[in-house]
C-alpha cells in the first residue's frame, strides 16, 4: 500500500470535507481516505494500481483544488503561501460582509413600514431591487460558485440551499415589480439579509478555522524536520517523512525525538511533559 497526503483547497464546511472524502474513496485502488477540514489535507492509502494523479483528478472533478504535499523547504514555502491566501480570503470575506451589511441595513430600514404593516416602504420597489442586487453581487457570487461546483460534482451543500432560497426570493419579487404588483409584500430584504448573515458566519468560520490551523501548525513545528538514520555506511541525515519502521535513529543530547520508537542502545532522560503533563523529565 502507498500513502499520499494531499493539500485540499476550496473546502468551507464539514459537508465539503465529506464530499472530498467520498470522491477519493471512489477512486480505484483507494483503501482509506481521511480528510481534515482544519488542516485542509487528505490522507489517502491506495495500492499500486492508482496514483496521486488519479486522486487529484477526482478532487478537482468534485469541484475542489488538490496538490500533492511534499516535504522540505518547498513545502514550507507552499504552506506560507497557503497561510497568506487564508489571511487574504478572511480579509476579503470581512469586506464583503461589511458592504452587504450596509446595503442590507438601508434596505431593511427602507421597507420597515411594509414589514410591520403600517404602510408602503420608504424606498421604491426598484430601489429595493437595486440594493438587493448589490448584495447578491457582493456576497452571493461566492455561494453561487460553490453551489455550481457542488451540483456539478453530484452533491448538495449549504451553498446550494442559500443560493436557491435567495435567488427564488429575489426573482419572485422582481417579477412582481415588473408586472406592476410591487406594492404588496416583497422579499428583497429577505434575500439580502440571508446572504449578509451567512457571509458573517463564513467570516467567523474562516477566522476560527485559521486559528485552529495555526495552533495545529505550531504543534507540528515541535517535531524535527530531519532525523539522523544509522545505516551500514554511517549516519545519514534524512527527512522525518522518509523514516520507515525498523530504522535506527541517532538522537544526540539536546535533540528532539523524531518519531515513536524504543531505545536500543545508550541511556538518556527525555522530557515527556508534552504527553504526560508532568513538569519533570
């Protein structure tokens, strides 16, 4: 069996992770696929009949991005680029929410008399349509894109529900205005408010996910990147990912243990406080 770790992009919720996991499990030769939403990674075990290319194609067909995770300096640079992309996406989500919130507040205040049944709204139906259309352009495009990718991949997620509900409300209200029946109750403000609140949720989710990813990444930094493997030719420095069961590793005084194992030669004291919580080695 062969193991591959993929970096996944485009996942926004647990449903997305489940969709990616399902797509990977359907690939011929895959025996197990585990997707971590917080780390945006997929750990896949497959036999020699398949390959990483087939896994990447399956993820992309499902509507997400994927790349084979490497090691060393290049992967560190890739991780930094992904973190910068997360920060940029979080900032963009906040900006979109702020703009949508301003338009939605104007729309809700302008239609307040109509909502409480005391008269017509303070702004005309066409202005309501324009404000709602602005919210749908600013915030709705993201959900429409995610919904299209989900439907194309043969599944449905929250984006499909949000897109369907807000589009129906907007189109229904627009038709009423177009045929001259816009003096009844319209649903422009409903479509705008739903998109705005969901965008707020997306911002909070992105912020929490980035915090969790940073904490997990910091924990991963505690593991050394390289290990000194003892071979018949001598001691060789290799990447931790290249260690295999049965390897003998040299751990010098002051170094960190690169992986699980047993002491086969020598004596030492090891700080296990990370595992045991004890303050002394």
